[in-house]
C-alpha cells in the first residue's frame, strides 16, 4: 500500500451507483490524482458563495498540496472543508474519468513541514509570488470511469 492511501483507507465514500459508470478503487483514484497536472479546488467563500479555482498541485502522503498568495482562495479554504477534483479523457479507449477528494485545508506553518513541502515539485504557473503553502488532508476520495457515449468528445450526444 502506498503512503498516499494510508490516511483515508477507512474514510472512502461510496458514490451512488450510476448506470454505466465504474467506481474506482482508492488506489486508482490516488494514482490518477498523482498523474494529473491541474485540478479544481471548490470552496465556499466568507459570503457563503461557492467558488472554484484551477490549481496545479502535488500529492503528498494522503493529501493535496498547493501554493497560493493572499486572497479569496486562501481565505475560503484554510480551516474549512473543501473539495478537489481532477478529471481526464482517454482518447484511445473513449473513456472519461473523474476523481473527487474531500478534506480540510490547512496552511503549512511548521518549519520542518515547510522545508519538506518546499522540496516537492510544486511551482507556480503564473508570475508573481505564491508564498503560502496549503495542504488538503483527505477525509475521503472517490472516483468513476465511464465510456463516452458516441466514442469521442467531438461526437454529439
């Protein structure tokens, strides 16, 4: 068992059945999450409004880590429950997949943890300083894979 799966082994949620969709095992969800380049962080801001932020990330010991600056993303995530989603499309197989990780976000302040986190391959995509490190510790991860109706994404449903 990889370290990424140990922290939420008993907390996986079972998604509702969807005809034609295959529920993914936790290990496969983590592998797809690790392979993904960008995901979406879903939060509820201080005004109670939902918001979604595309972020690049890295998987680290049962969590997702990202960098950010001061602002809505940081304010709406730290100390709160969030969701993080990645998805993909396999052209050769005409299948799509989606993985959702739920957890609580916390800012990384501990010196040893900060040093360890800064050694991860996590670099801001946009110019400008992104000095704040945030870890979303998983409380559950779910995923699905399904055949795309029509076989390709350019085929109308």
